[in-house]
């Protein structure tokens, strides 16, 4: 049913697009001379019908777009196919009989401004259709003798009936400028060979299709083995980091909320203290304490509990267990706080009835507490799982991705995909491979999130849980 709904919405969107295209020609045919001129001069239909400010705004958009395209837009779009052909370097000047430095193309800037030019063109087309549609609507209002809004009327509407547009416009613009456009730029970079040996302007990079994806999956044994090993570890890490924190946090909340426990606020405050301390401080302190010659190993050696230092951060398997355990210290208090409020809202009658039926505390937990918690906290669980797959702080600050391994490409044994991506960009300057990994992470997370969320009772039994 969800698949049918998706395709129906897609079909409606396509139908709406073709209907808008059909209306474009119909309105031109039915329009008067002012409306027809508006198809060539934006804002003319507003300007001639006493909407001077709106008409001038549309005209300014058209003139500004034409100026931009003539001066640079056409050039940047035309260079997208090659991303530059002229490299920076020394060339022989016949006239001066000397070598001079030739200024070359910059592939990165050509790609960036090319994407921006295309986006600006799409935005201009949207404003163009708005201008044409407004011109035809003004014609109909004029023919019917109805009032045509002035600039003051439009401002009043934006502060009243259309206030939601006013409030949301700035966040939408900022999201597009600082999230959508950089994201598109990053995605396109995955289809290039932008790496350490192709650094513009000295060395240009160009399009190579899906070669990076092929290499990371099977063509390049070093890359593919590193990718799949880190992917496997990333999933294991995210699973334990999410569900251990969740279960232990619930158990801690149950113990604190249990009847007969005194000074509950004190116990909550003790555990919340780990949240009050900045996470990076706790992790850096832990990383120093767990060194082979750190405080913990020295203490255990002096007490005679161990005979040699435990390789908390230098042995691959021990290091992986260590980061999971340390993450419990950081993550359990969050779950405890969230679940404490939910536990207080579970009807006591359910527990009373179960006790009468002879249910044990364990049975009550799995039959009442856990289902109720899962129904309410499913979005939180999904968010935590996704966040742990991209949990840069714990891994990077605690182990730095180490211990290092010669079998992995620019990665350590505890590196996640996201920390590997970071190393590829800062140490190796392999931006194309890093971008490819970023796309794979996005596809992985979006698939897991959508599938998991749609399979939970929070969706299947929405508004029916009691």
C-alpha cells in the first residue's frame, strides 16, 4: 500500500507538471496583449496593472539573470562537461623569449559554479512561471472587476494569512544554500577522480563515471576489503552502542523509579553528571587513562591484579570492546532520562492486573514495559542508531581509529566509515573516494531508517496503542 501511495504521488506530480506546461500555452493563447508581453518581459503584467513593486522585482530578476548568464553563467555551464582543459604551469613565450606561468583552470571552482549556475537557472524558471501565472491571474481579476492586491496588501498578507511563508522562507533559503547545494556538489565529486594526484589548478580532475563505486565494491582489492571490513565493524558498533545503552538505560530508570527507593533525585543527578561534563573531555580523559602506561594499568599493576599491562587501545579486539564499554558511560544517562518520564506514564493498573495473574517482574518487563517503551521511543532508537553509525567523537577522541593496520587502506582497526572518510580527506586528500563513501553511508542509513521505522508498531498501530 505504501508503494502504491508513492507511485500515485509520483504520478500526480508528473501529471501536475504536464498540466502546468499545457496551461502555459493555453494562457498565452487566451491572454491579452499585456499578458502576452509578460511572456517575454517578466513583471510586465504586474507593472501595467498597478503592481509596480512586484513588476519591478520580476524585471530585476530577469535582467540580473541575463547579466549573470552573459558574464559568467554560460561559461561555467559549458565547462561542466570537461571541468577544465588548461593546466597551470610554465609555457614558453615566443614574443618575450622566456618561460612564464600560465594560469590554468580550476576544476573545483568550475564544478562549484557550474552547479550554482544550473541551480540559479532552475530558480529563474520558477520565477518566470510565477510571473506568467500572475500576469494571467491579474488579467482575469481585471476582467471580472475584482480587486488586485497592491504591494501593501501583499505585505499585509505575508504578516497575516501567509505568515507561515514569511517564517519559513529564511530557513528554506539557508537550507538550500548551505545544505542542498554543498550536498549536490559532494555527490557530483564522487563521479570524478579528485584525489591527491589531481589537485587543481596544477592538476585538473575530470569525470570518470561510476568508477569509484566499482573500485570500492570489487575492482580495487585494497579499497574494497577496507570498506567491507569497516562496514561490518560499523554495523556491529552501532548495534551494541544503541541497544546496550537502550536496555541498560531502561533498567537503570526502572531501578531508580522503583517503589521504596529513597532520594531518587540524588541518584538521577549522579548519573546525569556524565552529561553535564562535555563529551570530548570525558573521552580524552578516558583515552589517557587506558593507555598501556596509563593510570588504570598502573593501578592494576601496583595492586597485583595483573602482571602485564592490558592493551585497551593497542589490541584490535580489546580496543573494539573498550570503545563499546566506554560509550555505555556516555550514553546510558541519556536513555535513563528519556525513559524515566515514559515509565511514570505507564498505567499502574496494567502492573496490578499482571501481578494478580501471577506475572513475575521479568514477565512484566517483556510483556508491558518493553512494548510500551518501544512503541513510544522508536524514533529515538532510529535516531540513536543512525547517530552511532556516524559517531565520530567516541572513536576519534578515544582511539583515533587505532590500532593501525597494514591490511587497511588509510584506516585503523576501530575506524568507522565516517572516521575513515575524515582521514581520506585530511590525510590522503582523496576527496572522490571520501565522497563515494559518504553516498554509500547515506544510502545505508536512509534504507535502514525507512525500513525499520515502517516495520515498527509506532507506524502499524498508530493511534491504537493503549
